[in-house]
């Protein structure tokens, strides 16, 4: 591979990435999720009698463009038969808002598909909540959880705070809506109730039934008027976690249901709380892609970009870095969130995903911000707080969760909501664990001698799959998890001849595409096994290359078959970055298996740039032009 060609591409990526920096020093890349947020925004505005809001027409036209020829909407390119929940959401939004009529050919196609797929009973639980809140799906047919679950004490088998943070934030408003059996209706509300095809009551499985019996057994005799007290707690839980911009935990999805929960508990649509929340989610609209983001990725992108721009190689202009670092320092958390219930003696020091987020830090954003700050060392106290927070979040078994420790009780995965097995708990994951130890190995020189590192390495060893891969929870999927695990293990001193790394390298080599790149389907996390995309994506190719180079950091110690794989991979990566076909926008971020995948626009800059820089070092070409 031509070194000059790589250097030119590094310079081009570095220069173009600077175009995304704004006046406050942050980098604002689009964060593109499913069409759910666009559809729900149209529904929300119409339900609040703002049918003439200009955003409805803009988002409606985007939905129309994204419909497939067979009448469906998809979560990802290779989703074979469309996505029923997405199609129902788009169909109802277009119908309710008046952007389309039921008689339109495209709407007829969508309705036929919905019927053929089993109707509204088959959609995701979150979609059912939206439909039920607008009178389109019977409250009696799903989510048989009483609001009194909020009153169960900490010693009971089921306790609200044992759910993951992202489950709790959605459960609180949903429990209110179900308890009230709230229906929001206005003159614009259409009816799609005829799409409830099966009139029999849905059944629940044995594990869900056991969980429900457990809950109801412990609820009785708690207080004299349990539902009123539970309703009070649910509402206070939400109000205590609203951010300055009016959003609830900075998520569009949770704020959407929060707004309807406020309406269900007596707040008028013109009240200050409702107006602030609506304005908050409208602030998630990104005009660059005409999409409402679930949670703007400002902190995440700014931290990753600032870090990568400072790694050895062609450097960004000094002003770019000196503007970004103060932004990151400003957004380090200073308030304790729910995580402090598990770690009472730990001071705040983490970072969240969005710039409005002040109480819900996560380990990924924290480690990314610390990497970015490491090169500058402008505030060692801030770095120290971040590192202490990061170490304190480690689970007892050695792995790292995303948000909070000790949210690992398997019983919660039987909760009667779709996706509970992934979202109800916050277990340790290989991708988080790998990135945490990579930070401490690379920037603090931690090794296997350190107790936390040893526990993490042992945990990763126990979680490696038979094929040599690791599961990635927050990216797609086994390439992602393997990359994060391998880079972490190598950074703390695990040697290339260790069976873990040998098996991991074998997995990466075996999944390389004929064109030299790597590509994995979003089906992987649904099937819990590697599913090839049969095409290569820039971010997944970069992850695989970064993983291989981390195990063999110089060309001199690299086996010939691995060296050939790296060379082919680099050729493919350069070609992908120039061609930009459909794989360029394939979602490689994961939120909820089978329901929420993300196309991080930043990933096509950040990870290829990192891989290109590492390739230069790997090839032992260490003289770089400086800006």
C-alpha cells in the first residue's frame, strides 16, 4: 500500500473533520437512528394541535422517501421483509398528520404489509405504548404490570432500582400511562384499530407469569392507598430527572412518553412543563439530515474526534484542539445521579452522551473524554475524578457495565416487554470492558499486576466465544466486541501468543471479505452469532484493522498471513472512503437488538482515521508532516 496515498487520505480526513466543529468547540455530527423519532415527532405535534408546524411536512417527506418499493420501512439495508413496528409507526404518523391519506397507493401497500405480518399485536412494546396512548390499541392487551411495583422495598425480589437506568427512565411514564389507561384524542385522530387482527387475548410465557406472580405477591398491604402513592413516586421520579432543556434524561423516546404522562396526570398541553419538554425534543432536530435524533451524540463525537486528532500522525490545527478541550471539561458531570445509589462514596466525574445530559454518565463517554484530555493535561483534577469514577463502576466479576454497576439480575429479563432481555438490565459487556482497560493500559500504564485489570482480563477470557469473538453490545456486533476486547487486552500486556488473542485474530481473518474489508449485519445481535453483511463498511473495516494492528503493532513481528490481511484491508478501506456506496451509511451502532440501530456519521471519519494512522506506525513510517 502506498504510504503517500495513506498520508494524503489522513490529511484529507483531518481537514474535513474540522468542518464539523462549531463555535463552542464541539463537533456536531448527525446521529441517525430509526424513523421512530421522526414519526413520533409528527404524532406529538399533531396530537398537541400543531398540525401546521413546518417540521411535520419536512419529516413526512423524509418518511415517504424512505419507504421501500414493497410498502415497508426498514431498520437496516439487508432487513429482508421490512420492519413491522417501523412501518406501523410511519403509517400512523403519515395518516394522523394528514401528510398522506389512507387511499394513497403507498399507504395501501403499507396497510397490506401490516395485515400480512399479523397486525398491531405483532409490533414492539414501545410501539404498542404509542398506539395505546392514542386509542389505537387496547391497554388491556399488553403490559400487565401494576404501578405499585414502584413501592416494592429494596429487599424484595423485584425492586424498581434494580432495573437498568435506561429501563427505569422509560418505565416510569409507561407505568403512569398504563395505570391511567390514558388516551389522547383530538379531531385529527384517525382509526387504525381494524389492524388489531387477532381478537384473542395475547398470552404470556411461563417466565413472565412467574415474574408477575412475584410482583403481585409483594404489592399487597404495602400502604393504605398504594396506587396513589405509586403514582406520586412515578411522577416525582420523572420530574427529578428532567434536564435544563426540558428533556427527560436527554432521550427523545423517554421524553415523548414523559409528555403524555404529564398530560395523563393533569398538566395541560400549554403548561410550562409540557412546552419545555416539547421544545426540548424539537431541539433534537438535525437540519443537516432532516431527522430528529434520539439523543444528540455531541459529547461522544467530540471526545472521540478530539482524541483521534491528537494521536501520532498528521495533526489537526492547534485551535481545533484548544477549542474542544474546554467544551469537554465544561460537560464533565458535577452532580450525582442514580449511579450513586450503588457507589455512595464516589464523587461525580463521568461524562454523558449528549451535551444536555448532566446526571446520566456512562463508561464509554467517560473513557473517550479521558483519552481526549490525556494529551493536554490541562486539568489533572478533572482527569483524576474521571478515572476514579471509571474504576468504581466495575462490576464485582470484573467486567464493566454501560451506566451503573450491579444491575445484573436475570429475573428482570423476563419482564413482559419486548427487548427486556437486552434493556432491563445493564450487565458487563466485552466492548465496555475492553475500552475501559484500553484507556488504563495505554494512558496510565496499568498492567495485569493491577487488581482491576486482572479481574477484567479474567472476565473477558470467560466471555470469549468458541469462534474467538466477543459480543459487542453497543455496536454491530462481533467485529465491534472483538475489536474493543483485543485492543484492551493488548494494551495491558496480554501477548500475541495468548490463546485469547490467537483465537481473536483467527476470527478477524476468517470474517474478512473478498474485497479486503469487513462487514457485519445488524442481524448478528438478534441471532446472537456472527452474520456476514456480504459487503464491507468503513467503520467495521477500521475496527478489524485496528484490532489486528493492536496485537501486532509493528510489521516486523506480524505473521505473513496477518500482514497480507492488513494490507488488503487498508486497500479496501481507502476504496470505501472514496466510493461511498450504500455501505457508507449502514448502521454500525446498536441500541436495542432488532429494534434500534444507529448510523453514526462520525464513525466514517473517526475510526478510519485512527486505523490509517496506526497503519503508518505499523509500517514503521514515523515521519509525519505537521500543520
